[in-house]
């Protein structure tokens, strides 16, 4: 798991070595972890705690608030490593993206209140933007935060919200000006969006499980807000102008999604290569000697290396504080390529295994749905291609 030609700092190399050493020590428990994740749909608390002990949740938190401040590239390297062992942690990614919204747009008081617990692994965060009638076009969300004294009352519904049952709070994107009013006033659609940190146990907040697959180890939910009280001090960023902080968070989300996909690709290719070296069907020749088997795996290895370079480059640009649009283009490219090859790698690994690819003990078939999901979420790859066409090629928008 190295990006050839990409110069990692000594600190980053130490982080990678430390994470890999931990994962090596955890290998005897891996089957138990797989059982919990894939059969019981419960990501082990122990793995979250081990990440916290290594200080990984503090990577995005400045030192003054109890973190290490090592940056997004550190978390990228760590999540890739965990996913390469089949232990990708979606809620670590979501918590990290929410953390960036706080770091980039939070007040000093908010940072003092939330960041130390995030760095210590004590605060797991969900993210709520998608609604039943507003997915790709997030400007059309209707969840409304209306002013009520010195705070807000939050009403509306979200959908496909991951890990609410495992989170202490969630970052909610809501309208503080209804979409119809924004359009009627001739304002840009992005106006009137605000960010709020909402306690998952707040009065008026209820959840309903969704019957989904794809995020193994965590469940997804409908979330209902019925006049949920939110104090003003829990709004992150300026009222009506939450988009800037949101873009920072979404860029981090796409980069870390790419990291998870890279790890899944590594897992699939390693499993496929190990099997192909040993499996013999005709005489004493392993199937890995046949070009029909080895060439697809070699091609995916090339694409994996390209995706890793894109991902590390995007994370570095994020850490350097480059403009959101510039980071966004790199993040879009990284997420697109990494998610495309993750699904292809799982599919090819299953094909390499033949009938054994459908045996649960090889842990490939259970990962096919999560790999496929990342082509659709957290943003679908068609929208990423739209973004790349517009911002890299100067082509007109079609929507």
C-alpha cells in the first residue's frame, strides 16, 4: 500500500507502519470481526477504540484541542489500511468529514466543546443531508430550521442516514430560508442553507431503520425532526451561508471514500492473487499463470496505483488549504476512479475464485454490495463526471 513516487513525510510513514502493525496483531480476531460486521451488522466497538488509541481521530484536530493536527492524508492512509483488511469503517469517515466542518467553520467555543471528545474517540458523528425527495440536488432539501427565540426549531425528514444509532450527534444540513422563497427573491439556490450539530437524543427526533445493504456493520435510517429544539450556539458557520463549510466537509468525505475504496481493492486483489497462485485445475499449472486470469488483475493493479496517487494528492491539497474548488476537482477524480476499480476488483476476485467466490468464508461476496454502493454514494459517479467535465474541460452544465 504505497504510492510509488509520492513522497510521504516521516510522520506519515510512521503512521502507516503503526496502523499496519496493529492490523497484523488483530489478524487472529479477523474472522470474529467479519462475523460481527457481515452477519450481525454491527461494527465492533473494539476497532473504533483501537483507532482512538492510535490517535487517528485526532488527525484532523489541531493540537490545541487535543489532536495531533497531522491532517487528512493521515486519516486517508489509516482508513485505506483498515479497509485493506476488510475492516473499512464508514463512521470514521463520516466523523472525520463532520470534524472538518467544525475545524474550518466552528467558533472557538464550539471547537473547545466538541473537538477534544472527537480526538479521544468519545464522540461519533453522523451526517444528515439526503432527503426522500432531495438526493443529488441537495439545494432542494426542505428540512427547515425556523427561528424560535434564541435558537431554532428543526422540522422535516432525512433518509439514508448512516449510523445514527451509534452516534452521539449528527451534522444536519437544513434550510433557514425555504427553497421557494430563495428562488422567488432571485437569490442563488445555495443561499439559505445552514449547518447544525444536533444531539441524536434530542426531544422530537425519531429514527426508523431502513432495510438496506451496502454499509456493512452499520445501519441506515430515516430521521424525523418534529420541532426539534436547537440552540443557536450549535449552528456551525453563518446563518444562510453554510455551503462553504459544507464543501470543506464534502471534499473530505470524497477523499476518504476513495481511501476506503482503495483498501477494498487491495483486499480483493490480494485475495485473488493468493488464490490464483495456489489453485490448479489442469495439471500442475496454477490458474494465475493463465493470461485470462492474470491480465485483468494486473490491469486493476495499474489503475489502483493511479487512484492512490490521485487520492493522496487530493488529501495533500486539502491539508495545504488550497481553494475548495481546486481540492474538489481532485477529490472528484479520486473518488470516481477509486470507486470504479473497487467494484471491478471485487467482481474480478469473485470470478478468479469461481464457485468459491460465493462461499462466505472467502469474504468476497459480502463486500460486493459495499463496493457497488460507493459508485452511487456519497455522490454518484455520473455527477462527478459532470463536475470534472465542467471544471477540468470547461464544458457547459446540463443541469
